[in-house]
């Protein structure tokens, strides 16, 4: 991770996660690096493998961390206008709560998306 680079950590073993990380990496502006959770030193970022398996993580260049729906909202804010709006809406209560619930539901059932994403 370089001085001004933001790190997005996702689960490469999840087909849905891979597809979404690939999609986001093509749409996002700024200095973001998308990394498979299997290929990072999780201790360097104060994370354990359980946390990496459960959430997508955004680690900013200053080592500030966001996870799950909050990380996704932050990523959306660095995309084009329509995605910036969605990211901003997700960041406002009660939408934060709703986005977190949706994230939890999708994450819990993400292996069921395997056939859809392949």
C-alpha cells in the first residue's frame, strides 16, 4: 500500500465478491487497490481471518477502516454521479441501517449466488 493508496480487501473465494470487486475497480476513481483477503498480512491492519471472511474492508491510506455496507457506501462515493448519490444516501440514517441489513443478508447467503455470478 502506497502513501496515498486506499486498500479494498475482499474474499476471492466468493464469486459474488470477485465479480463486484472487478466491477467496482473499473468504475472507481482515485487511488484504490483491490486485494484478495488471502494475500494480505491481516495483522498489519489489525484484522483477523474471521473479520476478513465476513466483510469487505476499506482501509484508507491513514489506516482508518470501514467494513461491510459502510465500506461499500464509501466506495460508491468515489464513482460517477449516480453512484455517488447512492453512496451518500446509504451513509444517512436510517438508510445506513437498511443497507447494513441488506449487506448482512447477502453476505450470509453469498454462496447461493455462485451460479448467478459465474
